[in-house]
C-alpha cells in the first residue's frame, strides 16, 4: 500500500473515469498500469462499461482487490447503451473526487503519470488541464509506423495537451462545462475550453496510445477524427478561439529532417484519403464510427478486420 500523507496535510486525491466498450483485450494493461502507479494519494477508478457484448465487466472487476491492496477504489458501472459521452457523464456522477483524469481503455500510463499531472494541477503554478507526454505504441504496420513518425513529431502534438485518450482537469477546470455533449470529438471538446497558456504537457511522464493499424484502418479512423472535429466546430463555434494552428512550424521541421521525407509522403497520402472519405461521409450524413480494432488486437498477436459501428444519438451500434 502506498504511504499516506501525514496528519493535517491536504489529501492527494484523483478520480479516473474510463469509458469501456468491448475492451476486454486491452483493459488489463490499462488497469495494471494504474494499480502500479507511484502516487502517494488515493486513486478513485471508475470503469464505465457501455453497451458491452464481451466480458469487459468481469475483466474490470478482477482488478478490484488489487486496487484495494494499494489503498485505492475501483468501481465498475454498466450502461446498456454504447455511448462514450454517456459513459463520461455517468463516470462524473459516480466519481468521489473533483480532480479528474479521463482515460481511454487502451491507454497505458507510465508509473509516474498520475503524480505528474496531479503536481501540474496543484503545484506552485497550477494549471486547469494537464496531460502526460504522448508516446505512440509500437505497430506491426509499416504504414502506421511511418505515419506515426511524422504525426507524433508535429510541433502542436509535441508541445501541447492534445487530449488524445488521456487528460486531467482540476475542479476549476472541470467546472467550465456541465456535461459532455453528444459529439464524437469529446477529448477535443474538453481541451478547447482552455487557452494554450492554461495547459501543461508533463514532459517527465508519458502514456502509450496505439495509432490505427494499417493503411485502411488509418484512413477510416482518421476520417472519423476529421468528421468529429468538423462536427464540433459546427456545434460549438465559440470554442474555436482556442483552436491551434495545427501545422504551424511543420514545414520548417520537415525541411530540417530530410530523413523523414519518405514518411511525410505516407502521412500526406493517408491524410488526403481521409479528407476525401470524410467529405463523402458528410455528404451522406454518415456518422459511422470506424473503430481501430486491429490496433487493439495487435498487442495480442491477432489482427481481425476493422469493425464498423454507427454513432447515433450518442450510441455506438455494431
């Protein structure tokens, strides 16, 4: 069990909200990394299983005893509908502490990640939103590795909180919005409530997150991201004030790293096809949720076909 703070000290407490839809394969690594955190405080872990057809709930509950041994609490909630926004909102209702980290079920934290973001939110110069540094998980696909070498080095990815699967907010930060709306780009929705100078990327901590596996999955999922961003801009134009200049400094970076030029061609190709696919989906009014199943399975040595889900009224339906 982690050593607790001395009597009279301000308790170090953080809640983790983890939406999980059919995540039985990747959730164990995510929860094990949380249990193994080097954090001298209490972690309140809420796994919100939504619309699961596998044994995600049983997998999550198997970690309850390990969490207790470390002085933490793990709560598993079940929702009938497959809806990430609903899962996030339900997790907010169930959490015990105001300081909150939102975590995708396929994210693996470094052992100091929670301590790092907590210090950023509550240190001498506190910020309302913080995140560990993003590390792209290893991939079997040469296309994904090539794309990732460029994408992960884009200046706005390296220097700012991206909210890609992992971010934490203080109580004051979370007070900036009431509930997560029925939008696909939930991470981006949260991040755009903060100016650049209000965000901190914790360089000494990290988290591993998998890019979609292979060209086809990259294009499909990248198109979903683009469609979600477009949907968010249309629904909440007021948040555009905090938009980044996404590719500012990219051309200078590419010019000074000629060994990445072959990878840049792959990146541009994937992005171009994704833009075309997104435009087609917009014309059709298609909000299909293309899920990166191959990226999840690659850790287990299996690579099934991409599974499609439709995203309607906040629900993911196979």
